[in-house]
C-alpha cells in the first residue's frame, strides 16, 4: 500500500470502485482486481480508524489522569 495514501484518498477510491461495481460495467477480469483493491483499502481505513481511536483514548486517559493529580 502506498505510503502517500490517506484515509480521505482511500475512501474516495473505495467510492469510485463501488460506483464502478454498481454500474455493472466492470469486465470480469478487472472485477477481481477491483474487489482486491477494495479489500486492501477497507483494511487500511479500518486500521487507520482503530489507530486514531486508540490515540484519542490515550489522550483522554492522559487528560483524566492529569486532572486527578
């Protein structure tokens, strides 16, 4: 996966893939490639959301500990 990939770019590309699939104009040979790429992008987005969620939880936890000290 490209190091330049952002969550926003991945979501945009996923949206384009979904649009292609909904139009049913995707060649069968290309279909597997698009589905594979969609899976990679979905995993990237899920991973990014989990990471950001953990970072937020850590910040909230650190903030809560600072307030009680």
